[in-house]
């Protein structure tokens, strides 16, 4: 079954929290509704910061359960929840780590993803992160990430997940990439012109050298 990229912000937050807590605090996983809500509303390592109620989180869980992304854990007095992301999304654990950090923290560069994924998966270097981003962005069944236009003044492009569809790109940010590209083009053109002038000057000096007695 093809995955539909139409999860809500809260649904991606719930899914991201379940994956994060499974890897960082396995002793408390699967999570109760109370713990899951606390994870969704966490003030650190979250962007944006949410204030979801238990009822809203329960609604998001129900939606994720209907798509087999979340499962209810049996046993015990308190109902607990676990994710099923790898099987449903059909991507390796490294890619799940990247998607999790994007769901929890918003768009990031490959360098930021490598640092922020540290507790979920240790990537050897940035090129390893870029390799998995490339795979996620070129999936035959539909991309799970997209490279965003470069922000004005930024040195690297950021990446965003597509589990909720295409992210909104501020108008100024969307215009930043062509502008940056145009500036780079003008700089390269000037560099080429300077190179030609330097070559012509060198040729003139060579011709004048005998006359000047150099």
C-alpha cells in the first residue's frame, strides 16, 4: 500500500516522539498517553513547540493506528503505544532517524541532521547523511524529503520531510535560491573576464619587454 503524505503536524509529532523515546529511553517504551503527550509538548528539541491536550494526542493516535503506523500494546493496567514506522514506510533505520529529527525539529541542513540524529543513529560523516537524504528524496514510490531553496545568507540548503505534504516556503525564502544562483553566475562571469584581461596584459608585457630592455 502506497503511503499517503497527508499526516497532520500533531500526527508527525506523535510518531516522532514514539521513535525518539524507543531509542533514547527504551526502559519506558512503549509509551502511555500521558508520557506521549508530555513528549509532544516538550520544550526542548522541538520546533514548533506545541501545547496539545491528551484528547488531541489520543485523536492523533487513533488516526495513526488506522494507518498501522501506531500499535496499542496489550498487558498492564495502562494502555501503551508503539510505532510501526519502519515497516509501513519501508525505509531503513538510518532513514527513520533522519525523518524523526525532521518531524521533531523542522527543516535542517545535512550537518545539523548529523548532530541532532546522534542519539538515534550515529552517522560517520555528513556525506553519509546526504546519501540517505538522496535516497529518501528519490524513492520510486514517492519522496519522503525535499531540499528547500537556500535562505538568504545561508551557506547550506535545508531539508524538510514530506510526510505532511510539501512544506510552506516563505515568499522571501523561495526567492533566495534564484537570487543566490544569479549572484554566483555574475561572480563567475566577472572572474572569467578578469582572467582574460590578465592573459592579454601578460601578452602585451611579453611584446614590450624587448623594447624596454627588460
